[in-house]
């Protein structure tokens, strides 16, 4: 069913813009198909292992560059050693259109060339603790697309993982862009609400989040 309560475009902080319902159901279906393909290989989706022995509850697959704590490589040495799938032009174009929409500036996407994407899958129990994304050698914006179950997204400050922070719900089809001073803010996903997604996206359960980034790495 269509949303009964409109959710307007919102700037949470300078450079941090939430655009609810940016992706239509058909675009979400196409992204789900693409993500399913990447999840099967050449590097399969998996729970990222942390250097101190922990395992993330979220499952992740990367394209363009492989992220493992705390660096980017072309091959997935912590999974199966394969080179990750290439970052497709259509996804970079979607990223440029996302910047135009979020910043309401027809030139906002000019020159934006994301070269990696992390696809995160959350089952009903998965969460992501408060962290900064600082393994990229670029201050270019991060583009986030959500599909499936609604979650609580916690957007914090640039100093530490504690308050002040703002909680917002991210639903299927929502776009979030993090640029400028918000690029290095702490953020996390404390909760997913199982059963809130629309199966018409092709995702029967769980939550998908795709983030595009610029690594700033050569080659
Ligand atoms: C703010 N993913 O993959 S997306 C991540 O929903 C990550 O899976 C979350 O945090 C998820 O690193 C949050 C929103 C997001 C992504 C990257 C950011 C917010 C950000 C980078 C800088 C600031
Ligand atoms: Fe992050």
C-alpha cells in the first residue's frame, strides 16, 4: 500500500540529506536483482570478520573495491581471494542522479565518480554499531540506498559515537546522501523492523543497503 503520511526531503545536518521514497518499486526490483548477482560471486556475500575475532551481524558484499577492516583492496583476501566484480557505469550514473536529487542542484553530480559500493544485508536481528567511514582517501559524498525492511538509522556527530545523535527511520526506496561536514560523522543502525518491507521489491524479508563511495585509490 502507498504511504499515507508523506515524508518530506530533510537536511539532518549540513551535507546530510534524506530523500524518502526516491527509488520507485521497479528501480528497487532492478537493484535487488543486481545485488543478488553480486552476492553469489565472484566474492560471495559473508559476515565480515573483525581483526579482534568478532564477526559483523550484517552480511556484506563489495564491488569495485573490496572493503575489509580497515582498508580497500581489489581482491578479497579475507573471503576467497578473488577479484571483486567491477563497478558498473549505470551505478555511477545513479549516484550522480542521487546527488542532484539530494542537493536540489543540477550540477551536484558533475564529476562524481564512485568506484566502490558496499551492499549490506540485514536479517531481523542484524545491527551495525556506531562508526565512522574513514578508510576512503576522499571526502566525496557517500550515497546510501535502502530496500526492504525499515530500520532505525542513527546519525551522530563527528567527535565521538555518543550523543548528540538523531534517529531517523530509513524505509524501502529511501536515499540518503552524506557529504561535506557530514561525511565523517559517526553513524549506525541500532534496529531493523522485520516484516515492514514490500515483497514487490523482490526482497521477501530483511533489509538491503547499498552505499557508493569514492575510495581515492589509484587504478
Ligand atoms: C554517514 N551502512 O556500510 S547507510 C556502512 O544502513 C554503513 O547499512 C549503514 O554505515 C547501513 O558503512 C548506514 C548510511 C551511511 C553510510 C555511510 C556513511 C551513512 C554515512 C558515511 C559517512 C557518514
Ligand atoms: Fe558506515
